[in-house]
C-alpha cells in the first residue's frame, strides 16, 4: 500500500539519490584518508569523538550507500514488475 506512494514521490527519490551520493563520497573520503595518510583504522575518525573509529565510520557509510542503492533499485529499478517478461 505504501510502495506505490513511495514510487510516485519525487521527493523520496531525490532523498534516496542524495543519500547515496553523499554516503559514497564519505566512504571514498575515508578510504582516501586511510590510504594517503596511512592511518590505523582503529584510530578515532574525529579526535573529539574517540568512540567513532575509521572502521566504524567506513562501515556505516558503506552500509548506508548499500541500503540506499537497494531501495533505489527496488522502487525505481530498470524492470517493470507489473508486466511479464517477453
């Protein structure tokens, strides 16, 4: 019942795509910072928040990008689920 409403919502579609773009950019930033600065992945991502490490932040960003990709493909994928394949 809520799926057709979500499929027709342009706001939700742009929200999912924006979330995907920024989570991928965050994940790429974390990877680049680890590779370029040779940072230990268990060090704090931000010095003032020592409980959030590079590995935790990278896992969160990767999971968020995976979830938004899954939602986008599930709701607005290339295949029309109502018509049978030829």
